[in-house]
């Protein structure tokens, strides 16, 4: 796999759904409530709630194209595909996961965790799972009993009886276990009492006490780990009575042991998320993301902020951790909040500034490209890309006066989307249609590609459909209503925010709020965690979602999509194309991009090619009207191009590299435009066209 290995009545129903979810045109606040424990209804109102999408799902054939692997999941939970912790759930054996700053993995009798030892080489920043601290609960199995925005709860058992529950959370340096019945835990390593404790319940010789019980620490691999428990600690391990908790932590560099001990006494029980997108016409607008960390008594906790989380909170001075993503700053907070610049969705290049000669050149080229546009692929990836290409041709033809070409290609797109958007299409044919997989809770296209039947890459695939429909139906409500029954299901598959108790679709299937980006593998059968390669196709997904939301009049969805677009674009810069090379983690790394980002490593590599041009090309395709987010320091762009195409643009993805190079400035764009004139046809991607390549470069050369 390329990235992640591994009719009329319907229109009426869809129109009702659109009305029910429409909001003001200015993006507003939306929230999601914790699933552990269950909370109140979503403050911003659900997007694609069960009662809205269930009638649309009922009109699709129900079929499991490929069954998900064996799972360790409690009854009643929606299968968590495309999550940072999917490897815990699916497959014969659970995989390590990376709830930064920690790594964590189940073991035969319990679990192990630690701080990954980050090692940087020329092509890889590696931070593999480190089982520094091992805990044997005497169990023989576990299930994921609950999960929410950033936390996961594991229920451990023996002989079918629950022993207790472990909670891990992204950003948290703590792992907590609460006994369901009296339990004896075996600890690996040598633990000793911590100094500075107050009165407590006994402990090992020299053990320090705290208001909650015993505090002990250990040194492993140069790192300090601690344990705070209300149970009894001895040389043999920990004895917990039912209801008692043991909480472990990894001390941060520069962190105070007393602060960790205090926070450990208030274990995390769940997380929530809220977001807001500023409206108005200000030059710089901000999208705000907030993750709330819930503790039993509402006390704050310690949370590690990633580099893209530009928090200005004065409390983020509690220490730091080294990670494959860069330095993580530790914050003493109940809610971790950060902002990113708003990226406004865009579905067409503005060609108004082109001179008559350029317009004539484009009119001739677009007519030729449209004449060669005949067949569309039948799978969801290449079929979606073909629609994306054709819609961009239509937009160019419309603007440069190539009316015959515009009419011709629009008719092709409308006819193709009519086929794909037929709700019962899969009852009649084996491709160009969608089914609902009730077991996995999602929409799957027949004639799958790149493992999409296993829930790989859905946002990459469906983003192209959403973009095409959003652009061509922007001023045609009849088309939007006609396609809404199925198009809304594609949107719901990747971006539903259905509220507590949702069963038809998961909440934002692919998007990781804490990391700020999406994950591409459906079941994540990897020791390095989940992964995403094409950050730019993820950005394209949210841009397409926002365009479809605007075309179909769904204000709340448009707000969510704009937030997702802004967040994904910021993380794409922070971890794929424009990371801060001054961070010590990049010492020894020879490149300006990491083309394949995992939970536990970052690679200068792709799933499909060893060519240097592929490493950058996969991060800039499709170079859409919204791709100006890739613009950064001009010298960084030139450096990335030099690494990817040192001998010129006659390489894989040469067209996209030319367009990316134009973001360095007007002179760079003019040089790229000259080079594009002689670019071989086989260097133009199947989702691109010479018309669009030239139009993009003309626009940027004129700035």
C-alpha cells in the first residue's frame, strides 16, 4: 500500500439533513465531550449525528468488503480505525503506541512504558518503544474499554474477571492503574524511596510517603521514573485494594519531583476538545484548539506541549522532554490550548490578473487537455484524482473564455459524479459506488485501492470527491442537493462530530487533535505506531470538506472543516516540510523534509519510491489553490527543491516540484514557468494537467 501499508427520495432526505445542520456563515465554536466518563451533550451541536445520517446509510447497500482484524475492544464501542492507538486494538498481537512523551505497550501480564531514546541518523529520526518500566498485573488479556479525544482506558482481566483499568493519554507523562478487585502488582527494576515526602502508608525500606500514600523512584537508562500509590509498596511489588490507584511517571528534564508527585495524586480520567475559528476580514485570523484533561477532582495536571502547539501559557515551564517531533515543553494545566493561523478554503486559481497572451495560451492548452479527458478511473483514489483534475480544468476554461471546453468537461464531471453518488449503485455494479460497512462503521468504495477497504487513506481518497463536488456545485444548489445523500456520507466517514453515544460513524475518524494531523493506516499493525505520508493530501481533504460544506450550506461543517484545514496545514509545516532544524533532534539529519511521519519515528522515505523527488513530491501533491500554506522561508523551499531535484525537474512529480518552487518568489515562479514549457508529458501527474501547471505558475510569477 502506498501510504499506510496495510435519487429523488435521497435528495429530499439530504436536503433535510443540510437544513438541520446549517449554521451561520461565520465559523463558530464546537466542542466534543469526553467518552471516559460520559459527559453532557456537545456544546456546539453535533455534525452528522446518528439520527441525521442513519436514513442516508439505509439507502446504501450494507457490506463488509474486507473484515477488520481480530480486535481487543469492549462491546458497544465504535472500532477505532486510523487512531494513534489503533495498534493496541487490532491484530493478533497488540503493538506499541506513542502517547508522547511516553511509549507504551501491553505485555503478557500487564504493560510496560518508558521515554523513547531518540536517535538521529541521516535519513531517520528514531524513537522506538522503550519498555523501561514493566508492571505485571497477573493478567492474561485486556480490552480497550473506553477512549476519547486523547485518552485510552484499558481493562485488564484474568480468567474473564476484570483486574483493573489503566489510563494513558497523549501529552501525559503519567500511567495510572486502578484496581477493580484486590490486586498484587510485580514491578521490574529497583525502586527506592523519594525524599521530601509527608506522612503515608508504610512502603519499602526508605520509602517516602505522600498525602496519597507511598512515593518511590528508580533510575533506568539515565531517566528518572516515579510511582505514587495509595497501596502498599514492598520489595515484592504493590498491593492494591479494590478502588486504589498506582500512578507512574517519567520525570522531565528540569522538572521538579514534587510537582510530579503532586500531579500523580490526581490521575487523568478522560479528555475533551473544543475549537474556535475567528471570523471577519482581518488579515490574520486564528484557529484555537483546546484539549481539556479531566481528573477525578478537577485538579490540574502536567501535559507536554508539542512544537506546533504555540501555547503562550506561562505555566509551560515545568520541564521538557526530547522526542522525535522535537522538544516537548511541560505545562501545569487543566486545559492545553494553542492557536494556528486560519487557512481559508480555496477551490479555484484567480486568473483575473493574467495578460491577454497568457489567457490565450491557457485557452488553447485547456481545450487540448479537455479533449484528452475521456476516461475516469473506477477506484476511489485514482477516480477521485481524475475528478479533481477535471474540475480544475473546468475552472480554468471558465475564466479564460474557453466556453466549449468548459461545457464539455463540466458535463463529464457531472455525469461521473452522478454515477458515484447513486446511493444503490453497488447493487448494480462492482465499481464507482459505495457501501456501508456496519462492522467497521464506515463508507467503503468498491474497487478499493491502497487498502481503502481496510480503512486506509479514506481522507486522501474522499477529499478529492469533496473538492470536485464543492467546486462545481458552488453556484448550483440543484447539483448539491442531488449529490448530498452520498457526499455527506463521505464527509461523515472522515469528519463526523456526532456527540456522545454515536454508533453510525466515529468522531473524526482520521484526525488526531493532540498531534494536529491525521493518521492514514486503518489498523496500524506497526511497532512504530500509526503513520501518515502525504500531509498535503490530508490538507486537501479538509479543503475539499470545507468547499463541499459551503456549496451545500452546512455552516457548522464548514467551521469544523476550516479548523481541520488550518490545524493540518500547521502540522504539515511543523513536521513534514518546514520543521525547525535548530532543534537538537535534527542534528545529523541530512534533509529538510520528513516524508513519512510515524508515532515513533520520522523517515526520509516513502512507501512507493526511493527517488529523492518522491520524498518532497508526496508532500506537495496536489498543489491546489489552497497550497500557499506551503510557502515559508524562500531559502528553505529552494533547499528542499535542491535535495529533491538536484539535476532539474525531469523527475517523478516534476510538475508539483515546479509549482512548489514558485512559492519561493516571483523570480522563482518565472523560472519555473519557463521550465514547465518543456516538461515531458509523463512528468505531469494523473491528478494534474499542463493547463493547471501553467496557470499556477503564471499566477505566482505575476505576484
